[in-house]
């Protein structure tokens, strides 16, 4: 982490929902600005993105969770 990142406001977001509803597709579209056709739905991913919130630079920490139906039992 860079020195300036220590002073950013950080927001932690968790994306939850059932299996196959599009949590990962929505998260990747938001973070990377492109639609992913194929991905592994059984893996939990964490993403970070710098953005403007209320005219201030902030750091978003987004956790893309596994849907219940996709989770290994």
C-alpha cells in the first residue's frame, strides 16, 4: 500500500445473494468496467477500487461472496 493510501477513507462492501444471481458479474462490471462471460462461481474474491465519494477520493474494499448453492458442503 502506498503512503497516500493510508489517508484515504476506506469503505468495506460485501456482495451477498443466492447462487447464480449475478453477484460476480455485477462486481466485476463495477470494479473492472467490463462484463466477464466466464468465471469460477465457487471462489470468493476480494477487490479494491479507488473512486470518488462525495467529492473525496476513497478506497472501496469489495468482497464478492459465494452463493449458498455454490458453496462446497
